[in-house]
C-alpha cells in the first residue's frame, strides 16, 4: 500500500506512460476487445457515462507504487465520462476519475503466460474490480482451466460464476462466447448478450441486416410495379 506522502504527490496523466509497452503476442488480444468496444458503442452510442479501455494502463493506489500500472486487455468503467475533458484518454488514472474503479476487466491468455489466474486476480480483487473475465481459447489445458471463466468479487475474493453467457446485472449486459463469422473468417469470439441470453449483433451484422432489409423492400416495390403494369395501370400516375 502507498503511504500518505505518496498520496499527496500522485503524478498527473502527463507524467505517466500510456501502457506497460509490452506488445501483445496474439491477434485476438486486440481483436476481441475492439469488437466488444464496437458493439458497446453501437448499444450505448447515446450515453456518455461509460468508458471502455483497450490495452491501457490503469494507475491506482492499491499496489506498491502508483506509478506502476496494471494493464488488462480490456476494461469497462461506468459513471465516468466517455471523453475526459472532451479529450481521448492516454491512460486511466483512478485519482483523476474520482476513484471510480473499472467494473469489468478482461484478460486474454496467450502463449506467454501473464499470471492471469494468480497475481492479476489478486491485484484486481485488491483494486475492487467487480467482474473479472479470463478468456483462454488456446492454452486452457496447459493452465488447467476452462476456455471461458467469469468471476465476481464477493467479500474481497473472486467467486467463479457458471454459465455461458453470464449475466452481469450491475452492468446490464451478459458476456459469453460464440463461434461466428467475423470479417470473413470463422472462429470463437466474445460477445455481449441481453438478459434473455440473446447475442447483440456486431456493427457488421447490423449493416448487413439493413442492406438485406433494403433489398427486400426494393424487390417488393418492383413486384408491385410489375403487377400494376400487368393490370394496365401506370404506377407513375398513382
């Protein structure tokens, strides 16, 4: 824990790095958080009280040094402005966010094990993150865990929640996995779900659905026009 003198001299965002400068070693560490952000932006586009960070440092005072960030693959905070002073954030600094802790954190396990099941779990619990999601599609057997695990903080420790998807009432969303086509290839990814377990569509799917709807309307209009002309009626005179 930091002492009182450290708390009085907490650095500003201009003094702190953007992240831990550790490169990701698997494409899904970027793909999945970005997909979740895209869907959220589609769902909550009219809201300005949330922030979803991707591979961004969270600076906090629950560790040994407030200048050392913890950097999840993705995290969600509620009750904070989407833009900080009308600007994009370079990092998430708790003492500049009214000490609002992220309510959701995502870690994706890759070839280089990152202590997702031990040190990071302890760190996030100490920080007070309510939901901790670990996605391990490729190395779950190595790590003796399941591919998809969701934990909820209870009395200072994480308790595993069962199900897929898992509903998170404090967020108003569920999180789960599904095999689906995304940008021309098929694989299992993480998605948001509603309270009934229905998956929210991606922006790509929304666009495709709208195109299909427009095409059906066009075909319906053409069929009506042909029918009217077959009856000797000029549609343009109606």
